[in-house]
C-alpha cells in the first residue's frame, strides 16, 4: 500500500518537488534501518518458507474443501459459522465468502457492480492518478472480509468509489 502511495506521489509531484520524494524515501530507509519493519519482514520470510503468504488462509480453505465442509455452488449459498476459526480464515477474502454464503452468480454480479464497472469508468477517463487511487482502494477492500461482514465497510467503500468516479468524470476546467 505504501508503494502505491509513493507511486501516486511520484506521478503527481513532477521533477520540481522531487526533493520531497527523496525525503520520504530517506525517512523509510531510516525506519528500515532502525528495525521498525522487522516484524513485517519476518512474517513475509516465514510465509515464504512455509509456502503460504496468506497467513494460513489458503491452507485452511484447502483443508475445508478436502473435508467437504466448504463447497461453492452457482445459485445457492450456505450458512456461515463465524465461531469457526478455520472457516473465518478460509473465507477471509470477499469473493470467497460471498461465493460460499450467496453463490457464485451473486458474487459475479457484486464484483461487476462494485469493482469492474467503476474501475472501467475511471480507466476510460484516462486520469491515471485517480485510477491508481481506485486500484489501491480495490486492493485494500479485497484484502480482507470487511465488506462482507456486519459493519459498514461496504457503505464506506461504495461512497469512496462514487467520489472517485465523480472526480474521474469531471472535465478539467482551465
């Protein structure tokens, strides 16, 4: 996520303000040298060694599918057990949880409505910094099950997407 923010800054600052980008990079280098990122790096290295960077999400899904507990159907869903830790870990991603609870067709419609249509709209606007913001937002909300849980993450995501598409649709005046 930080890399995307740095890329967005680089796209918008131009060469005049490159000194700010250099200052940010020096700050991150300082944080790296002091060991601030050690926990993150160790988790990545542990995941690489185990062959699963998803903090056991993929292996939990594979285990539950082999046992026949989790299966995905086209038009019908299943009850989701929030108390089952393995089930929550296996279906952490929104597309998996929607597919399990509501069916594959519902998931495809949701993704068309919430991700594909707005993404194409912003892409066609050719405002690349806005498109990068949209991609970062999509990646963030697809990285956990926040938009399919009980809180208002889907509403917040929808409002952010609406704002981004409005910014992308505006003509530059001047």
